[in-house]
C-alpha cells in the first residue's frame, strides 16, 4: 500500500469521532407516535374536539402537517395546525364542528419526517366517532301489511326501532300513486302515521318505499330500504249483467237475435252488484241511433232504458254496453256486452194490406200486379166509374193518417177521382180495418196507379206502427 493511502485512512479514523460529536451525522432513529387523541375506536367524542398527536422526537412541522389528514365519508376535513415549542406535539383544530353519526379517520403517512430527516417509522391510523349511538334505525312494523287489502280511508303507519329525525320523513317515505295527506307522530318520534287527505281509490294498488334517507336523531341512516304494497278494497270480482224487456222475464242472449221486442217498452239492465252511475249513460249505445234516457233503481243494481220516441217497428237493432261501467270498488264490467234484437212484438208489427176486394172480385185483386177491371154502369152517364172497392189492413188504421191517390199512367182521358171514402165495420169490433171508396173518371184502355202512402208520414195503425213503404196497385179498364 502506498504511503499516501495509509495517511488518508489514519486521518479519517482520527477525525470521524469529532464529526459525530459536533452533531453533523449522529441521528438515524426514526420517529414514532407516542399518543393520539381521539384514540382509535373511541366513541362519543365531542363534536368540537381537536385532534392531538404526540411524537417521540422533534418533527419537521411543515412536512408532517402536509402528511396529516382527518376525513369522513364526506371527504377531507379542513382545519388549522398548531405545534408546541419542542415540535413534538401537533394539535389540529377543525374549521367546523364535526358531524354526529359519522366515523372519522386520522391518518399520518410514513412520509412525515423528524427534524433530522428521518421518516415516520410506520403510517398511523386512528378511527373515532363523534356520537355514542352508531346503530342504524330499523323498521319494526308497518300497516297495512304487505299485500294487504284495506278500506279507502285507512292510515299508513310505520314503527321504527328508535326515534327518528322528523326532518327526514318527507324525503324518506314515498307512496305511489301519490297521495295527499299529513304526517303525525307519537311523543317518542318512533311511531309515524300518514293520514290521506282523501279516500284512496278502490281497486288501486299502492306502493310504500321507506328509504335510507330516514335517519335517527343521531344521524344514523336506516339500516336497509323497506318496500311493501297494499290494495284498496276486498272485492275483485267484475260485475256482470242481464237484459230483459218487461213484462217478459226472459233474459236476452248475445248469440242470437232476440225477437218479440216491443218498440214502446223500456229495456231493463240488471247488474250482479251495485255500480257507479257516472259512466252509465255514455257506456250504452243503440244502433241504428235513437234517443233514450237511462235511470237506475235506488240501489244502483238495475237501469231502465226509456226511449224518447218509439223505436221503428220490425227493425233490427244492436244494444252495446261498454266495460267502462264499474262497480263500487272500481272493478270494470266483465266484458263488452252486445245484444241484437228485432222489434216484432205483438204491438210492434207494421200494418200491411192483406187484400183489395170489390163486389165483382170478392176473392181479391192480384196484388203487386195489374188488376183488370170492367166498368160499372156510368153514373152520371158521362163519368164511368168503379164502385165499392175495399182495402183490407192487417190492423186498425188511424183514419187521419191514410193518404190514398190515383193517377193515369197509360192511355188518355180525364183525371180519375177517389170518392165516397168510408171505414165500414165489416165485422163487429174491426172498425178501421177496412177502407172503402169509389173510382170515377176512368176510361177504357187506360191503366191507373193507386197509391197508399207509407213511411213515417204515411198510414199508421192505432199503435203508431206505420206502413213500411208506399203501397202501389195498378188497374186497367
């Protein structure tokens, strides 16, 4: 070894103790935390508390403060740092009071350094709670029970395991469909009642959700969401109906055309239970269209359809009843009912002409054909005619409704005339069944048309049934 190297080694051996004694490089011990307040897992800490940390050595206050954090579920807590003169005790003062029912975490990372630059021996964590009550509330019971059936004015109640913060009620309990109402509570604030302002709707299912917005008086959120349903009413059977036309008690059928119906009589709908009448009139339609009234019996189990004007005789109609009709618990009619009926009751038969006779043709004319006739002796001589023509009707005719005319359709001559009209009583009790008249002013070789007016403004019987169409009979001399 060279003499110069030996001299260097001897110099270092002689000077190193002096360097350590001067404090230049004499501290390699890592700092530790001796105590902390609040202690780990401590509860019931005052909301205005400060955090105090005591270190084993003098610390680099700037670096250590930067590595300190106090946090909760809302994030980091802002505050102010204070150090003692020795640099061993750190005091952290939060800017705002701590929140109850929150867990707080004190954390100091190992990057914190002492004054000699030694890192903290290990990271430090301490968890504490401001409130002594850390237990979340639970729902002990509620009414109505899940899937219960209730009356319309039932209240909704919830019993919690402990008093709750009443300010959390409105966001914590949801009822769907929405109900207007008010909350009340007992002295303990653990039994909550919601009373609807109006009766709930029959047949409606309501859902109640009690969510974790509900908190107890210590700020602990509900342990778990609670959900249940209930339905208003105890009747879920859809109503049915039958249709009759008194005095007959025979029930109408939907699969056939109901016959023997009178055009003047009311129709009666009998329901299997009481119905709500608000939609009754709009739910009933009759085609062809006609005007009618609908009224019900006092207990709303039957409805009468009364026509403003008689229906047409021997006409096909359809009665439809919509399921918009509901019972008292909002159950709609079982289905749409459809009844076909024909107004051909005994008092609803349209009159017809059964025969036309005269003394020369007692067996009757050829209806719907041209009937050949021969003159009777002229009277007066210049006005040939035909006498004692009788038109026979199927029912008694209202005399003032008969309109009969005659006109020439082929040939020449004067205008014919109907004279000597009469309603002879051919047999006892059948007055107005037969109309008689004479014809004057006819001419040989000419063809004439006799018309009896029908339709709504034509011949009608004593029950207001009218001849369906104009009746036409041709004659030739």
